[in-house]
């Protein structure tokens, strides 16, 4: 296919440009004494013409070995992407596109030049996506075949191993249930973080509004205040549930041979299919609630051109029960050995160290009180201080409990299991030797005396790095891990 | 493990002195400027902040022999290693196969001493060797890139 244009439906997402143009016009018109509406109309016309020109100038060609994109109205740009370089193709279909059989394609080729080189075909017929997938698959396999020719002995072993793997794990599927979505919403603290954010961004206007409603409706005594707070939390949870429902509607994860494919969403349907060797790391998250209910979330970390949450990290198993953990991990990520041969935990002493590293801030409070004197402000300062004290103490204990680093063996094909905690959430990264970009070993003179060390590794995530660190582990253990990486 | 060339000490000394001079000029000007404004408390900010920054730069200057003594690097067949610090010890390892590109940079002070700064990029992060001589920089570049190509093709 040579120099094809996008589907005209690609104009649809540009509707947002029109209010922006109007807004801009009203902003500019006043100081230069022009009629806001007339200028607005001119701006809208310019925007529309620009959009049409951009549409006219954007073409894509699907060639034998590469996809070729030409774009740019004034500065022309030609982008070549060889199929072998493609990391993954992201399909997303807005529900209005569905009747026309049109979807948006985002092609990730993991360049490091930032998002301006991200390749997005904002509206194409679905068969284009199918063709691209086919070519991508073919070229990926071809790359493997070429390698095989070079090393005939290796090939046999690989083949055998692969055949076995395929027999065992050819196909696995996971479909989310409404109950799981509910669990996923209610066990995460995201709702409260979002609430805090909203209060923060609106400078408390939302809070004032809520309080005014409360005062009008209930008067002001303790019982009704508590009742009101609970009601607000329930409403927030419900809204969050509906939001998550839209996002994870009919979430399916399918593993087929060497490919992982997931699909989700109600209004915009997202579909990503990627080869399992493109996965940089598998991340298992479990917060305090999750620990109590014995459930966790599994994510994968990928290399992509964007740094947005969507393309660099994906939730693949939103809710996973502890007792199904081994089974599910074996079904979907069979290449990851779950058993660690060696494991080094955080030392007991680290509770104090984690605590110390955060809690020195509390010293400011007595100093302030000493200099300023005891005022009404000091009361609340002391309350905050006491709360922070216990919070950080708990956090330090949690961190010490969950921090550990393990190895699944001592060759280059083995995996490093890094587990750390932050704000009552445990994160466990499974990273292969080949996926670790660099490793740092840190220890100060004082730490060495106490036989302690840090290990910090870097993984590629999106177009930048994800740091995974374990602090205050056994010195010799850390040295062992470091030596494993240096082999 | 290799050490940096001796002349890097002079480079660091120059850059510390320049930093201190620039900071003193800026913060003296700011202190005088703020005096003419009638803000309570604000007039304390520039001198205090300035003193702190100058102290930091002074500490940097004094610690040059220490930093020099413990900044080391090594380029092996399969990995690059960089070591830093004695009291707070840091060692980093980057496998050659992970290296994406090597940048060689030279600022005015480095140019004066005919030295080069080397940045080694993986697809996720970067690592620096603060200063090497010209031949050494060429060596590192060719060696690392050759090894990186070999390592990648072998995989």
C-alpha cells in the first residue's frame, strides 16, 4: 500500500481544537480592541484549514520491510520504521469508530528521542492493523531464524525447550469479573489520593463546597459530621468504581505461545499484543489491604516511545489471589522462575535506619516551638508530629519486612527478584540479567562497619528508567548479587 | 581500575573557584538589591543562602584530593565499572551489551587542560567518567563501541 491517507474520522478527536481556538481568541481580542467572536471565527477557520492541511500531508505506506510515514505541513518529515524494530503495536478503538471499522494505532519502536518521534496512526481501517501485526510477527520470527543459522548447536536446545514450553503453556486466558473490578477499586488507596489531589488543585474550593452543603443540610454535631464523611467516602468510592469499570470493562489477557495480548475498556477499547521477550520486567504490587485480603496486582514494564503510564506499564492481572499466584504466574509468565535459590532480607537494624532517615524532620517541631513559643499553632504541630512519628515507625517496620533481594540461580539466564516497600505498598520486580541496564552497589564506611549495603538497579521503562532499589541488606549478600551481575 | 589523569584536580579547582566567585558576586548584588526593598525577613534570604552555597562550593574545593583518590573506572571485555567515594562508597556496573552510545564532551576548562568528559548511555540511564585524556577518550570510544557491537551480535 503506497501513500495512503488516514480515514477522515481522524478529524473527530480534533473537535477539542475549536473551543481552544475560541478561548484563545477571547483572550487576545480584548487587549487589541477587536471583536472576540469575529476573531474567534477567524481562529477556528485557521485551525480547521490547518487540520485539513495536516491531514492532506500525512500519508503512510506499508512496504515490504518497513512502514513509511510522511508528515508535516511546513517542515516535511519522513519516518521509516523497519518491522523488526517494532516493539509493540497498540490498538485503541473509540466507540464511535467501531461502526466504521476504524481504530487508532500506536507503534512503539523504543527509540530514545522522546515523544516527538512517536508514531501514531490516529484513524485507520482495522485491516491495516491486522496487516501490520502480521508483518511484525513475521519479521520477529525471521530475526530468530537468522540467529539460529549462525549457531546450529544452540538451536537444537532452544527448539526443544521451546517446544516443551509451547506444549505446556500454549494458551492461557484470564477474564476479569465485576467482583474483581470492585475488589481492585476498593483495595487500592488511589481514591483517597485522587480526592486529596482534587482538594489540592482546586485550592480547597471543593472542600468548602462540601462543607457548605453539609452545614446547610445537617447542622453541625459530631455524629452527623461522621455520617457525612462516610457518605462522601462512599460516593467517591462509587465514582471511582464506575471509572475503573469503564477502563477495565471486559478486560481479557490472552497468552498464545510467545505472545501476550490484552484488551480492555468500554468507550475506548485498547488492545496491545506483544512478544514476551519485549517485556522488561514483571512487577507484582501488594499494598497493606492486599496483604490482609491476600490479593495482589501484576503489571508488566515495557520499553516504548512515550513516557505515559499507558504505554510504559500495563496492568495485566488486576486481581490475583495468593493461592493462585504460582499457577497463574506459571500460566502467563512461564519463563520466570519463581523459586529463589538465594534470598537476602533487610536486616533487623534497618527498622531504625529507615525510621531515622525520615523522622529527623520531626526535630524541626521542638526547635520551632522553642524559638516561637507555645502558640495555638503548636498544638496542631504536636498532633501532626505524633501522627507522623507513628506513621513513619509503621512504614519503617513495613519496609524492613518486605525488603529483600533474591536470585533464581547464578547464570546469566536467571532472574533477580527485587522487593521493596514504599508507603505501605510492596513492589516485587522480576528482572532478567539481560534486562538490567546497570547495577549500583552502595555502602558507606559506617554501613560497612554494620555489615550493610544498598543495591540499586535500573530497568528501561517507557522511554526512560525505572529504579528498583533495596536498602540496608546484608553486605555479603549484596556483594554476591553484585558479583552475579558482573560475571 | 584506572584513575583519572592528575590534571583533573586543577580542572576541578578552577571550576570550584569560578563557582565561588560567581556565587559571591550574585549574592552580594542580591543582598544589596534586597536592602533597598522594604521587605521584612526577605533581606536575610540572600546572605544566608549565599553563605550556604559558598560553603558547599568551598567543601567541594577542599574535597578535591579525596574525590580524586576514589574516582576510578575500568573497562573490561564485557562491562564498564565506575567507582566513587570512600566514606559513601558507590560502584556501578554497566554490561557492554547494554550500552547504546558513548558521548565525548569538552567544556572550556577541560579544553584548557586538553581533557574530555565521557558519558556512557544505556537505554535507561547514563554514567559519567569525569575526565580522561584525548587518546584515552578515543580508546574508550572505539573499544566500548566495538565490544558493544560484538556483544550484541553474539546474543
